[in-house]
C-alpha cells in the first residue's frame, strides 16, 4: 500500500520545479470533486531571505591643519614657469627663422632664374663661329683631322700677369703691400 501511495502522488508545479506532493484523492471524494471543484489553499511560500545591507561606514579621517608653503615648491613653480616662457619665446623665434628661410629660398629661386637668363645673354654676345674663323685666318688655331694626334706643350714656366688697372679689392691691397716692402728694402 505504501508503494501505491508513492506512485499515486501528484505534484503541484509552477514552471518546471516541483514544490509539494499532493496526495491522490480517494474515489468517493473524486466523484464529489468532479461535481464541484474544491479549491485547496496553496502552500505557504517562504520569503527569500534578503541579503543584509551593511551601513556604509566612512573612515574617520583627521584633517591636517594648513601649513606654510614650502620654499622648494615656490622655486620649482618659478622654474617651470621660466621653462615654459623660454619654450614659447623659442617657438616664436623658430617660426620667424622658418619664415625667413622660406623667403630666402624664394629669392634664391628668382636669382637662379635670373642667372640662367644672364648666362644665356652672355653666351649670345660671343659668336663662336666668328671667333673660330678669326683664329683660323691668322694661323693661331689649326683644325686637326680625325686621324691626327694633338699634343699640348706645357713645358714652359708658370707666369702671372698683374693688371695695372687694379686699384681696389684684395689684389690692390697685395700690390700696395709689395710696393711698400720693395720701398723699404731699397
């Protein structure tokens, strides 16, 4: 009979969890219950225990009285400010120098263009064919044939020619110094 009781138990469930077995009703009661359903009280649920809330405990912090400012702190602050000022001033100088470099590069490009133009004009002043014709006519220049070998004679000594018209510049200064020492020796 105990085995029958165990097998005839029904469980009340809410979802998929069984809470409390409900015994099988006797046949007499079953007949009566089909006519008028009997409501059974639901089993009393125990409330879930809530975790205990601990009150926030703030640590007791002792506040230090305000003390005098250390002289090292003041010196350090002034050193940092001086470094920042120097940094700003040097950045401004660097910007000015960079601007000057850009202007100088633009001037250099203009001067190089002008130099090319002037060099071309200078080369156009001399007619190479005319100069060649003149030297060939007086015999100071001779054209070589493709099969000839031409030797250049450099056996002569080196010579320097001073122009008498040099009155200024470094050459004039050297010339005056030579004349001065020549005058002292004679």
